[in-house]
C-alpha cells in the first residue's frame, strides 16, 4: 500500500490538540448539567465555551440529545432541542473544536449509571474495527454484525482542501487520517464515539491507544436524587 502522506508527530499534533480541547469542553458542560435544562441550553453552553477559547465554527454547531422517559412526540416541549433533562434520562453531547483549520469531533455519553453496559459494547466494537479493516473487510460489513450500530467517517486533510472523494462508501479505505464516528443504540439509549483512525503502511490503528470517546462519570443522576 502506497502512503497518501507520511504521518509524523508534527502533522498529527494539531489534530490531537483540537481533540483534547473538544473532549475537555464536553466534560465541563456535562458536569454542569442540571435538572430542567433543555437540549438547547446545553448546546448554547458548549457553543459559548468553544467561542471563549477560539475554537468555535458557526458552520459546526454543537448537538445535544436527551433520551429516555420522554414520550416520542415531536411538538411542544418534546421537540428536538426543547427536551429537558430529568432523572433517569441519558444524554449525548457532541461538538467540533476548530483551531487554525484543524478540526476534531468529540462525543460524550452519560450518565455512567445508565449507559455503562452499552458503552462497554461500544468499546469492544472499537477494538474490533482496525482488525476488521486489516482483514480486508469494509466498515459496512462490521455494521451488519451489530444491530443498532451506525458509522460515519471521512478523510481528514492534513493540509489544504479536502481531496475529491474523501467519503468512501463500499471501497477500501485509502491511506490517511480518518475522523471516525460510532453510535450504538439499544432502542432506548445511545452511546457515541468520535476519534481519529490512522491508515498507513503499518495498517489501520486508532491515533490514541486509549478510547477518545467518553462516558460521563459526573453522577448527574445522583445529584438530582439528592436534590
């Protein structure tokens, strides 16, 4: 396999920094989550944090979704963005951190008391993905093995503009740095991950050995019970 680019610490460092900042943002906002806050309230807090740290891109707004215990009606206060957080609900916070053109996505799911088993399944899928690609299988073949799994991925440019055909459907992945998103749902709750996959002459591997996707352990559900 001929490398599309040569990975090195200098080229990868800005992406790692953006990823760290995006993760930090979501951890801070999740820790401040209070009962009665709407999805839109959380999205505005994420936006303001990113803006204050010069990481916000208006074309990449943050997204927050609450799930569980709320009837699936799409009007009034149950419309997306209007749902309010209550005890027993799960949540997914997503954002993009952009600095000097280097973009990294982050996802945080919680609370741990609700999502730990589902999150463990997602970690197993994460570990299996590079091996699946190494064996010549496509991401779609992995998805077909796990009901409730969704994947989104695109080639990340290290310099300049995105090349043509940066999104590949059924074809094998070309060498490069890929932004990878996994979402796993059991029908009621969902967990998500967002991190970088490195594809080069050494084969596919995650850019960070430790999973970049986060499970919120701030115990928001216990705080609500105490209140």
